[in-house]
C-alpha cells in the first residue's frame, strides 16, 4: 500500500491511497470537510466525509500525469514503470503541477 497527501493551495486536503490490489481510494481530511470555506479539489471528488473508491486512478489525478515523450523522459530518468501511475503522479506532481493541487508521498511509518 502506498499513500500520498493531496495538497490544495499548500494545505492538506486529503489522502490518496493505492491499495495492494491496485485499487485506489481518496478521503478528505475531517478538518477540510468541516470548514465551509474549503472547497472540493475536483467536481468529480465532491467534498464529503465518505471515502471514494476506484479500481483505477481517479480521472482527476490521472489527468495530472505527463503524456507522450514527456512521460517517457520522466519514467526513464526516475526509473518508473510506464504503467505505475501512482509512482509517476508522486514524482511529477510534488513540486510542479498545473493548478492548485500537489501530491506529496507519505513514507511508510
């Protein structure tokens, strides 16, 4: 299992998890949901206390990934498998992403 913090405007909005079976889940932080001034990170992941589940990486996060030759370069330089979308997301969206969302890997405790 791998986990990552999802930051919105540099504030922790929730946790994205890739489970051992390859499925994914996303859950907002309770404080984020309780604060009426905080918005959802995506229209497809509305602010809610419930945990979202998917067999595949959620489209919102998948669309943050590089494509084509950019993807090939990132995968080669970072030794990431082309099909490791979670690894690719954690590598490319931690510092430089379009928009207000960044993804920060949570090291195993």
